[in-house]
C-alpha cells in the first residue's frame, strides 16, 4: 500500500470470536522502518 491515509475498524473480537473486556490496551503499528505504540482505553458497550 502506498503512503495514504487508511482506516481500519475493529469490533473488539479476537481469536475464536471472543470479545475483549474493557481495559487499557496497547496498539503497535509497524510499517517498514516505522514503529509506533499507542495506549488505548477500551470501554464496553
């Protein structure tokens, strides 16, 4: 993919369709030499 802006949606499901509980998670993005980690606060519905 080229250097554009992309959007990804996630429904809180992980392996085997289980929903993640509310809590603090870390998101890590790696693309070539670029690496960034962000903290996420996930609140249940």
